[in-house]
């Protein structure tokens, strides 16, 4: 038994399942609930992402899934040999891998936006009385971009999950 492959597969699968599951849950259930509940929803989201660390954990899971996946693909393909990469399985895994890499890039960028949002929320908390309109506008703008980013990552991860699930069975 090759323990490296076992460890890489476990890392890839568990990180990928967590990452995709968290993104799908956020996109389909949490974000609409946050939008519908106004300030209470925003407070919940702050707790979930900034205090509980969901953003950092999702970023770590995404990067782990991508790195382990690239390493596994390198091993399977004898380090990206053209014959394997041009096979049906190689092509389908490449499409899924590229979608996963795209999701990770958008996810990391979203994580940076979330960090900026955390700074703005601290500024908002420190403001006595009515907050500056520019501060509120920037918070709303970043929040909208984060929602769009989460939906984009969910779409890319849908492609990734489908490709990973069917790659061994697709023949063309």
C-alpha cells in the first residue's frame, strides 16, 4: 500500500467535501436567510465568519483540496505525461481540477474581502451614533461582492464535483 496516496486521498476528499458542502450550504441556505433577516442575519454572519472562523477554515480546506488533488493527479499521470492527460479520464479530471483551482482563487479573494469587512465592522462598532454613509456603503458593496463570489465558487465546485465523480466512467 502506498501511504502517500492514502494520505493525499483522505486530505483531498475530506477537505473537498467540507469545502463544497460549506459553500453549497452558504449559497443555498445561509445567505438568503441572512438577507431576509436584516441586522440579525448580519450579526449571525459576523459571528460565523469572523469569530467562529468559517472563512479561514473554508480557505484552508480549499487550498488543501487543490494541493492534494494536484499532487494526486501528478502521481496518477506520471507527472502530467501527455498520453495520460489526453485520455478521457485525464481530460475530465483536468476540467474538474481547473474549475477547483478557479474556485480556490475566487475563494481566497473572497477571504481577503471578508477580512476587509471585519476591519470595517470594527470601525462601525467603534463609531458612536450614526455611522458614516461611506462606511455603510462600503460594507454593503463588499457584502454584495462576497455573495456573488460565493455563488461563483458554488458553480465552479459543482463542475468540480461532477467531474471528480464521473471521470473514471467517461469514455470518448
